[in-house]
C-alpha cells in the first residue's frame, strides 16, 4: 500500500566516474532499491570525476539507508553525503517574527515605541476592548499543547511537539493570514494548563488547543471557554469534526442518501470521535454506533468516564453490544479515528450498498483504502497519497480568520456547522464525484468561504463583540482588508 513520499525525501551527493552510462547507472540503482527520483543535478564535472546531487523519495529512514547502500555498491561510486530534506526544512524553526511597521528614523521610533506608545497604552487602559484594535491581539492565536497526544506519535512531551506546533502556525499564516505562535507547556496538570492559558490570554484573540490527551482535553476546553472572553477551539476535536461533517455531506450527495436514513458507525471515541459524534447528532442521523478498544459503547457499560457515558446516552438507540465488526453490519457510513488495520474488505462488505468509508487513522488507516474501495462507493482517508484527504487545514485557518474578524468572544455549534457547510459547498455539483468530495487544501476559496460563514454565524447568533464589523463581498481580514480597518483608526481617536 505504502509508496515512497516526500516525508522521507533525501538528497545524496555522489562522486562517480564521468562515463556515458553514469547517470543511467545511478538512477537504475535507486530504482532497483525502490526509491523514486525527484531531481538529478550535476554539481561538478571534470575529466576524471563527476559530482551529482540526486534527490529521491523513500518509504522510511531505513529504506533511505538501503538506497544509499545500493548506490555505493556501484563500481567507482561513492555517496559522500546524504541530507534528509525534511530535517533541512526544520533547521532553525519554520516561523519568525517580522515588523509590520518601518523603523527607519527617530520619528518612526517615537511613534512605534517611546514616547508615542504611551498614548496607546493609556487608551487601552481606559478601554480594554481597544486591545483588539491597537495590538496584535486583533490577529493573533496561541497554539497551546502539552505534547501528550501528538498525531501518530502519542505522548512525546512539549519540546518534541514544538515542530508540529510551528507547522500549525505556518499553516495559519499561509492559508488565512493569521499570526499564530506555539505555546508548548511543560506540564500535564490540568489546573496548571488552565491557569497558564488564562494568564497569557490578554495577548491573543483566540486559543487553539492542540494535541492534548483525552479526557483532560475536554475539561481544559470547557473551563477555558468559561474563563476567557476569547474563543477557545480544540482542533483535534472541532477541526476534525468540521471536516468530517463537510466530507460526509458531499459523500451522501454522491451516493444519493439522506443522513436521516443512515446508520453511522464510529471507531474511536477520544477527542476527535467525541466531537464528530456531537456534531453529527445535530444533523439528525438515523443512528450512531460508537466503538472503542472495549467494543461498542452502550448504556450500562462499566468503567465509562463522564464523556463516554454521555455518548452512550445519546447514541446506539437499540443499546447494541458487541464488537466494531458486528456494529458494521447494515451500516451506511463508517468513520474511523482510532487505530490502524482494524478492518478488512469482508467487514466493509457487510455494510449496506453504496457504503461510505472514512478511514482517518494516520499514518496507517483502519483499513487499506484500496481494499475498502472494492466494497464501498466512497472512501476517504487522512493521507495525501489517496483521493479524498480529510485534513484539518481545510477548517482551522478559516475558522479563526472568521472568529478574529468578527471579534467573537466564543465559538458555537452553529459556527462549526456553518464552517462545515462552507467547505462542502466549495466543491461544485459539476466537480463532485466519488473521488472528489472535499476541496484541495490549496484551494484559496476554502479559507475565505469558511471565514465568511463564521462571521455570518457570529452575527446571527449575536456572539460578536461590541467592536465587531460586518464583512461583505467576501473580503475578509487578511484577504484584502475591510472598512473596519478605517473605522478602527477613527475610533482610536474618539
């Protein structure tokens, strides 16, 4: 199933004899070892020596070593150096701070810093809401983690989680113009996390909780929402739920089914599964059956925490017991946010006709997607090397762009559903098919559509702040500016 990809991309600097067959010999050796060549550059050429940089994709670090060995076995060839291109991307970190204003002379300094900055400080002191207009709070999000549930890696701690949080911050900026900063906390104590986020909150317009293990993540999110006057969004829960609801809406269109007629089976009832269930329940499915490592979640099952007990109360109408495989019989939809290789094709065959399978465990899904495609009408994964990648980057940049532009103080289910509908609607009826149920993460329309939907939902629910402004014509925040920027300047002078 696995194919070499850019996650294990290497560049080898190779010294070789300058023969007519040298290039062919090198590329053939890489191919025999299972590598996929992406670039071949001659660095130096002389009468007795040729030096080339050969880049290729591998399956793993071990596979990269095998490719290197295969090249070294060629007569007269030496791999002088091998560079891991993924590590090169991360050298020195992936984000930086830059100034938005020029500091060319004393006049600039006097306005940006002392003495002029004192006037702005006092304006905020007299009216704290002005911080949303006159500081980075207007456009800044904290990406907060304790490193206990990093996707595919588990509890690796705050320092090891930092590259993921940096990447998240880079995605915020790339797709929605949001300035985000990693906040990796060296504690797993619920009270310490809550108090720390509460203390740093004045700097930020929103909090993005990330990779915090369940069930602590539920309490942390709930209590921070009660304590803070800025929106708190747990991406592992709500970002995933938004994207799954969007993808399911379009998948049901493809197979011609209504959610009210569908039995949905969900594998995994951690942060993501819990949020998916809660958002899907608002859509009125025929039934939802949840399953975890102990089997089907049902009322009366011993040892359930409060969140799991709540799921049991709201799902599984017939109070079915048994295994995940038994739950699948007669189901219309399978959504996996759990563990790899739980199912085989014959399990999918027991589902209803025109079944929908979302096998989202990463990096290895609950079932081989190619096997699932034999029996299901629509298959989606969390991987980039198969059709229908369900990726949270479709949701969180636009969600926070909308929250910041609306000056929202909280986030509601209405906003989450609006975001899901916006993502789904980016795929036009002419584009929609079994292999294209969600837009590309690089489609520039996605974040704009999501942001506008969140702004509209915030206005409708009257949860926007007193200084918020309506946004029209699709021009949201960083995507071209709004009249609000000029209003803010006028307001700052009273």
